[in-house]
C-alpha cells in the first residue's frame, strides 16, 4: 500500500520521487529484474480453404507470437510447442524453435518452416465443431530461465 501511494505521487512528481524512494524500491537493481516470456497471439497462416479459420479436416499452419512481459530482456529464447488432443495428428515441429532475443515489451514471431508458419498440424474430420485444441509451450533462454505458456485453438 505504501509503494502504491508513492507510485501515484510519482505520476506528476518524478524528480522528487526519485529522491525519496524507500530502500525496498531504490535497491531494485538490474540483478532483480527478470524476463517473463509468454504466449501473446497466433494467426492462421495457411489453411486448406483459405478462410483464415481452423476447420475440421484441414492441415493448417499457425504463426505464434511470444511476448516479454518481464523487466529484463531475454537472450536466445527457444520455444518447444506440444499438443495433446485426440483430434490432431502430424503435429510439427517436435523440436524447439529459435525466437532469438526478446526485448522488454517486445512481441516476436518465429517460423520453423520454409512456408513461414511456426507450427503445423492436421485436424481430424471427426472433430466436433467448437472443440478447443490446447497447445502448450515450453520456453527456455540462454540463461536457463524457463517458462510454460499455453493457448487454445478453436475448431470452427
Ligand atoms: Ca479453414
């Protein structure tokens, strides 16, 4: 609560606040800042009928963006995507995808295939409409920071 009050004061009095920060805030150095990498968004890069949606029976390619929501840049980010659904087959790649460096607040898309998609899979023609396909992401950087994130793809 004390820190919140200080932050509110700082909105208009940045200079004065810098001089009066309590130790708990003033001592927050670079070593205490961490990158946090998580799923940001995806888009359908290619699908069989070109409607931009993932339909049952289609083989699709998705582009996936990751974002650094932390307080420090991440170096050498690699993401391994996995899927566990009875309606999905031919999920690739089974290896990590190099996202490179991700600055604070930056959103980055990486692709694995020549066709510029990040991941690719086939949806069974027996998939019920409205099924949510869960995709997990295991993320690591060169400093051995690890994160897990996930998102759902709706089958139209
Ligand atoms: Ca489609």
